[in-house]
């Protein structure tokens, strides 16, 4: 996740650990939501790509796309699109009222924008993020 194009943004990348992941998932569950994660795993057990969404209200019509990541060694094989398509199909099957999955992607992240467009996502609005160094 550290090399996703973000333009000139100076981001603090946080280290993901199993504990941090479980804490985040528990927070979603404690708030009444559901998290769906789909991963592409190599025959050797390495996670090559994953994506996840959160349904703040599992009975509602909207979900929020969290991360989609493809490990650099596995890029260029369509894994990002494959995990996102599978995730959307799983979410639709488990939550028939789901109508919308929102996501954010930096303008500079051409590969993920292309994946989203291929899957039918459409640009809803621009978002400006401003940063000042103190």
C-alpha cells in the first residue's frame, strides 16, 4: 500500500499488523457494520492481492470501499480487477439491498482508476485534500 500514487501528498504510512487489522474489524462490528475481504492467494500461501468493503449498515443500500492492494510482484495480471469484481459479487449475493459501493482514488493512480472504470464505477465528485507542513 505504500507505493499507491497520491501525487504530492506526504502520507504517514501506518504498519498493518494482525492485531491492528482485528481491532479495525472489531470496531466495524461493534458499530453494527460488516466488513467483507477478498484475497487472491498464491499456491504458496502468499497474499498477492486483496480488497475490502465495509457495510456500515448490513441491511442498507451503501458500502464503502476500503483498500485494494496488489503486491508489486503480482501486478499487471488483472488481480486488482479480479478481487474487486469477486468482492462486489459476494457483497451483492449476501446483501441483496446493496446498490452502491463508494471508493476514493487519487487522480494520479491511473491503474486503479482504470480498474474501477472497467468495473463500472463512475466519478461522482472530486475531493480536495490540503496539507501544510509546520
